[in-house]
C-alpha cells in the first residue's frame, strides 16, 4: 500500500510540475507586460486546429486582427506551448528583416543535417553556414543564368500546351494538378537534369514524393516550433522531419545524377551543372570548357542534395499554386483576363512572333496580375525569424528573448484594408507605380525581404510567366459548377493551396 501511495504521489508531483511549466509558458507574455492574445489552448496554444481543420493563414489573420483592433504593433502568442511573437506593424517588419538583420539572420526553421540530411539547405541553415552557402549559390540565380535556362523551360511550356490540347474538351479541368505537373517537369529538368514527363503520365515519382514532402501533421509542426527555440535539444534527440521514403528518393536521385555526370563529363544549362561546379571546384566556372570536375571542394554530396531538394520543393509548389490562383481569379474576372491576353499577344507580335526571355520578363501588366495574385495568395503565409540575442523592440520596454520565433504574417498584412482597400477584390492596378508609392513597401512581402529574400525569385517568376503565357495565348478560362466563390485552404499543406482543387471551364481560342 505504501508503494502505491508513493507511486501515486510521484505521479501527481510530476503532473503538477508539467502543468505549472506549461501554464508558465502560456503566461510568459502576460507576466512580462507584453501585449498578448488571451485564452490559449492548454496543449496547442493559439495553434489549435492548425494542420488539422484550419490553415495557419486563417489562424494568424484572426490574431493579426485582434492585435490591430487594439492598436498594437506586435503581440505575444503561444505556438503549442512555445511563446512566439506576431508582428503587425510594417515598419517593425522592416526593422526585423533589414535594419536589424544582424540580430534576425535566422529563420528558426528545423535543420539537423547530421540526422536529417535534406534539412541542411539554404532556407534552414543559420549563421555562418548560411552566409557561406548563400555566397556560393547567389551566382547561380543571376539574370544571365536564367536566360540560359529559358529555352529548357519553354520546351516544357510546349508540353503544357500539348497536355491542355488533350484535356480542355471536358466540362471542367482541374488546373492545380496540371500546373503542379508542369512545374514538377520544369524543376525536375532544371534542378536534376531529369525528364520527369509528369505532364504525360500522372504517376511520376517526382510528383509523388514532392507532394508528400509538403504534407503537414501535428508532430512535424511541434518539432518545428521546438526546434526554433531549442535547436540543440532537438539535435541531441536526433529528431527528423523528412519522411524516410522522401529522403531516400531524393538522395538516390542526386547520387545517380552526380555519378553519371562526373563519369561522363556531362554539361547542361541547369542548376545541377552549376552546383556540381561549386561542389567540385569551389566556385562557378565561367571559362565554359564543359568540365564539371570531381571532388568535394565547395560542398559535400549531401549538401548538394539538400540544395537540389529545396530548389525542387520551393520551385514546384509555390509557382504552381501561384499560377493556379491566378487562373482562378482571371476566370472570375474575364475583363482582366482579356486585357492580359491582349498585352501578351501584343508583346509577342512586336517581337516578330518569337517568345524570348526578354519578352516574357517585360510584360508589365503580367507583372501586375502576378503581384496581385501573390498579394491575395502568398504561397508562404508567414515569414519567420529568431533573434540571436535578447532583443529590445525599438521605442519600447519590451524584450523578445533570444531564439523566440517571430512571425510576420504576410497573408494578413497583404489583406489588411488599411493597406489595400477592398482587399478581397482582385485588382492588378493596385501595382501601378503611382499606387505602389502610396503604400509602405513592407505591406507586400510574398518573397520575404532583406538579405534573406528568396534567392530563387527570378526563377520562380520566370516559370510562372511561361506557364501563364502558354495557357492564355491558346485558351480562355471561366468558372465551372465547382469553382467556389471563396477558396478554402487545405490545412494539411505548408503552403497556401485550395482544399478542393481548382476546377475551371477551358475553351480553346
């Protein structure tokens, strides 16, 4: 009996300690006089329902409105039991992303290259390893390199046109899937030098494992938030967030590609060729002698695989959903669609009917339409940063503790009626130069800002434009019976994506 009482007492003591620990975590902001959101769920905090029934974009927009209505520039919230900060004020966002970048240089994203090699990529790396990798990779994304890859991407665009020729003559077409297959083929050939042929066959392994890598569940979210605050603990526990079959597929495909190219001295106008030069020579070779060399001077094979992996993930999903949302809005706004089609056809006609990199990248109204799409549907709904030291918010007495996750909710900011009147309306003229000048520049941040702005911005825009130009030249899009008035987001996706696909009527011109 005494043993049972002792065990029971120990259990009650342990539960009490855990309860007090979690309660203190939730009360952190309140106890420190920091603006805070009330009523966090005991286990999930303000992330209740995220990745299960609600998308993070909707949750953060609610919290944003709560703080904004109270005149706050920022506020404390709980992500599960981890204290986090939500930024409301664009000027504070600018301070964090640019002015005080020396403090906020890290994303606070899970990275554990030893146990989870595909997390050792540029987006997740921190501190000096990030700086060194960014320096190595930046030359691969110049406009000159993009121009070299344009022909490869345009060839995939022609395959997209063939796919639509076979698909359009139906009551409705699911465009999100077709565009996902298009960008999978683009990234597959540019990042890995592999013809995925996803547009021709839907059972592509690239598509299968690419989709799986974006699947979100509660455990992955908890690990991610824990890693932002306690990275050493997470690494000591040998945690992983990459699914084993996804890791195996991408490591194997990179090894096969690297071995073949090095053995046969293969050179192509793609990212893999550029990364092989960095890996084997430590820098890009501008002599154009066709040699990729061998060795591991600039990066290891696993580091190369991690960069190829993140190029693939960032490139295929964000660009495909942007194109899909763009077509959704153009279907609902036929006047805008017709104006854009006329602008595209005029630009190509003025170039003698030839589609070139310069033509694609210089259609101003296309830029405005894409920017308005990215305003309403930024693929990544929040930008994240963690301070490397305790950070005193300028002009206040409030301190953000070292390694606290700071979230800048791009989706909520870009749908704030104070920045964009009638924010639900799709209006590309918001991005006319005279309109842009009226707004704070940090009210439009779909690619991030500052030194950690998306490195693949040019590439992502190029393939998005190729896809839209290819489709709009030959086809007209309109709503179908399954086109919703307002898109509901898939809570199980990291990015913003429609839960029920994107079904449109397609008419050949």
